C-alpha cells in the first residue's frame, strides 16, 4: 500500500501517457506507481480541462513536467484519430513509456495504447494499479485530491480556490471515498423548504458534473421524501428516506 509523498523528486526518465476521463483520481495513482519525469495528459474539450500546475501540485512531485493536450471532439471518431496522431507525432514513442489505459473514453484509451506501445498501467476499482500483473493499492491524501480539482476545505466544506461560496450550496459536509476514488457530498433536506432545496440540489449536481466529470462526486441525500431524478444525474445521487424528528 502506497501513499503520495509531498515534494518527491523524480529520479528517472519514465514517461506516462495518461488519458484523463471521468475518474481523475486514476492519474494520481498511475503517477505514484510509475514515478515519471514527464506526464503527457490527454483530455477532451468536453471535459473541464485540468490545470498543469494543479496536477503537479496534487502529485507532490516538485519537478514533474506536465504536458496537457486536448482532443476537440471525443464523439467524432475521425477527429479523435487525427488529433491523437498529431499528438503522437509531437511526442514520438520512447522505450521508457507507460500508458494508462483506464483513464478516459475507450477510443482515446485504445489509441493511446496503440500509438505509445509501452508498458500498460491499469487502474482497478479502489485505486489499485496494475503493471505486468503486479498490483499496488494507493491511498491519496485528501489535500492531494482537492489540489487536483483546484478545491480547498474551509470549515469542513468544499470551495473552489479563492472563492468564499461553497462548491455545493446547501450541502452539509463532504468526505473522500477511497474505495471508489470519489468525493462524496452529503445533503440533508427538510420538509419546510423541500421543493426549492431539491431543485437547487439537482441543478448544482448537473452543473458541477459538467465541470468536473460525472464520476468525481457522488451525492448522499437524506430526505423526508423521494423526488425524481432525470437520467443524466441519476447515477450520481443516492436518496435515503428518513423521517424528521
């Protein structure tokens, strides 16, 4: 079992090719496992673009070189192929490459493996990395997780860096789910303002999923009554019915 260490210094020339998808904690586990000198992170314009400084800070590797490239349309197969080829031409394969295959859409992940045919790093449920059949479990500090998304903890609530408003207004607390690699947000609704608070909750969940990805947050809602969730956010929310005292 490994822990991310603050201010690590990379001492090799390994390079990690890392597609970034809906579960962004995968890249931290892969970086910890490989300890690369260079990370080439590949995202899409449909995802909230990750910040190079934030990614470096989240890893705790002070001299890590982070390069981020974006594919303009993840839903256009021809576009993905052409732009991935351009990225490959910009950064030709090397003998020290490791490729993360579980961090993005199937198309981008598949092309990453084909275009940079180095060693494969896969991330299993619970942030377990696997290389050549050897597994390691990773425990990532809360601060590293928040750094990755440009977030900070203020009195037990999540805030975007430099902002005073809570990331999820109306929520009661948050926690890091290390098994699933998610940030869990707790909500407690009451009967007096149930309609307005449930609508606000749904709006914030949908908006933040567009910014941070659909796998980043899971919302645990304690409510006096059930309410409908449209398909886009249904898997992100668990409703627990409870009677008010």
